[in-house]
């Protein structure tokens, strides 16, 4: 029984999907905390706060994904530029959804951010796996 648990624990640890989700969770928590800090603490408009917190968490996620999730030993400028282009597209769509949910539908901006992020999680994994870290 212990060998089976050990086998699956090792298998899960080495799974790119699990590592990607963990990395995404950590960077997302950073993004969400910064969003609230910038919006509530510094009184920055929630859409600007979203962009600033998103860029910061992007770099955190890139470093962790690069070295741990996809086990790349080099930081490549081509990957960073590609990641930025994809992230800018995601930010544009995400900001539009965030605005729609918050301003037009009246949903609290943090809940709107969570809904928006859930919509883009699967898309971002496949982009990372098949384009950025192929």
C-alpha cells in the first residue's frame, strides 16, 4: 500500500499539469492580493490595478514555469516576447470581461476577476504547453 501511494505521489509531483496548476495558483494568489492592494489600498481604478497586478504575476509565473513546470534551464527572449504577446491578448480580453462583469452586470470586482480567470485557465495551459514551452 505504501509503495502505491509513493508511486502516485511521485507521479503527481512530476506531472506537468499538476506543476502548472500549482504555479498558476501561486501566481494567481499574488495577482489577486495585488489587485485588492492596489484597488483598495492605493485607490487605483480596478482595471488599472488589474493590468499592473497581472504583469507582475506574469513574471512570477514565467520564472516558476520556466524552471520547475517545464524544466527549461534557459531564459529565452523569444519565449518572453511570445508570452508577452499572448498575455497582452489575454489581458485585453480579461479586462473587457472584468469591465463587463463589474460595471455592466454589477458584480464585485474580485468575484469578476475570479470568473474571468476561470475562463482563461485551460486556454493558457495549452498555449504554454504547445507554443511557449514546446
